[in-house]
């Protein structure tokens, strides 16, 4: 297992280098990262356990937020389908990097210790950065929904451990993400599905989404309900290209009745599958066929 662990460390290290700051420590990159992302909303988190007021906030902002153009219906997965997709141009080299397990474990990760953390990272308690950190810590402390396993990974090792706890210690794993083949000229534009979407055979997946924090934190979750994973080739009229990973949640019966995707897709809450594209800084883990 040691050599297998090492090989995956190398593989994921290369993958995550796209979002790593190659030099410097967490304190040197927190201010820029959290200033840019402190007010962002992660629409891909499991919707049933949103914090107080969060769903109410979405009701007022979803009509104007371009980043909501990631949701689509499963019937849209066909060659020639054109739809607006939000694929922002982002300097991933400026994003926080994953810490080693030793470094991550040396820093408290609890909302109860937020005052000490703000002092450690030199943020004032009323700053946007403080609000972003508080949001992330509270999201990571929420109880899982029915049939869900969730975990916030603060190191590569902890992400691997979580994946093995779901798929089994002997599982051979594959990591997928969304790859922008040509840097988008605009964040929101119409993309057309160029080829037949390829379904990745897997009875279960783990999706990991980034959360705003001084160092990289991935909100990883897996559900027992049926989830389908696709790789989709997208092309825009101006030549922009992307190889996108898309997840379709076939059972939304446990989702919050007011989840934003139902309004975006204009469907009856909890009645239909909901699909979404993954942003380039998200990861999907799947077990390879035995």
C-alpha cells in the first residue's frame, strides 16, 4: 500500500499543482484569495443543510448570479445541445495549496476557535475574510443528510483516506475534473455539446469542491442515491473549448425544497434529476472497474 499511496500522491500533486502556489506559505496568499472569494457562494454543496438564512439569500440573488449557469437537465446531454455555461477564467496558480497532513493537523479547524484562527492569519473579525472562514468552518461542521457521507479535506492524505473509506482500501481510483482546453474569453457564454457525452461507469462517486479558506479546503461528499458521471466536450462559437465533468443526481427527494437548481431549471422541487457541470477547481473520485 505504501508504493500505491506514494504513486497517488505524485499523481494528485501534479494535478493540484494547477491550483497551487509553488512558493510561500499560507499566510502569503490568504489575503488575495479570500478577498476575491470571500463573498462567493458554493451552489454545489448538498442543499439540505444550508446555514440559517443562506437559502433565503439565494432566493434574492439567483436571478442575477451568472455562476448559476452550471445546472441542466439530463435530457440536455446530447450532441448539438447548446446552453449557457459559466466557466470563469481563473488564475489557479494564485489559489491556496493543500497542506501536508502534519501542517494541517497543527492548525485548529473549528468554528469555536475562529478568534484564534483570525489572529493567526492576521484577519480582523469584521473582514470579508473572517466571514468566509466562518462560513467554511460551519459548512464543514454540518451533519450529513440522509444517505450522505461528507468530509472536509485539508490535506492530500486526508482526501485519500476519505476516498478509501468510501470505496475500500484496495480500490483503484481515478480522479476527474473539468479541463479548459482554451482559456475562455468570457465567463458566461453559450457552449454546444460537440460529441456524445461519455458516461463513466461507477455505482458511487465522491465530489470535492473548494471552499474559501487561507489554505486549500475541499468539501468532499458522496451519496448512496444514484449519481451518474459524464465527460462532456464543450465548444463555443468563438473557439473556446472545455472537457467538462458533469454530475447528474438522479434522486433529489432529500434536497431542500427551495434549492436554487429547481428554480434555475424551472422544475417541480424534488421531482426530477438535476445535473451540473463541475468547475475546474473541483475534483471527482471514482473507483476503477475491478
